């Protein structure tokens, strides 16, 4: 990893530890989340074929009504992603928190996806 921010290096270690255990298939793809200071990004990925099946972020038109830097914005991204997943006929996913703590914005996004009818 080289000389880098210890907080970032710790997240990468957690990320690799998580990714050893979970993988997305065509029946149950992987929902991965990235959280920056201002925005939230989420993708549904089929790891077998290496394709992104659906994606949403706080920069997209449907989720821009609130900031991606708070729980409401994260929930809006989750609802938009769930809509796009249903359009792609995805009903169940494996949740990949990507090394982030399951708390706050990450948990809000996951709850919004669950409430929209996608099984986590």
C-alpha cells in the first residue's frame, strides 16, 4: 500500500477482507457503496461477468433534491438505485459496505433499498 493515509489504508484492509468472503452472481449481484465527504455512490455488480447492472449516485437527477453528504441524501440514492434495480429485474443483492462502517449514511442507503423491496 505504500506511504498513505492510515485511515485510508485501514479502510482498504477492511475492504479486501470483506471482498474475500462475498461475491456477486447473476442470481444475487453485489451492491457496493462508496461514501465521500460530499456524495454517495452505489452500484449493483455481477462479479461473474464483470458488469455493472445498475448504478446511482447523489449526482444523478433523481437524487439531487438533497445533499449526498447526509442521511436523507443517502436514502434518496438508495431509493433511486432500487428503482433502477427493479427495472433490471433484480430482486435480491449481497451488500458490500466497501470497508465503511455500517452506520449513518451507509446504513440509511441500505435501509432505503430494503424499504423499496430489494432483499439484502
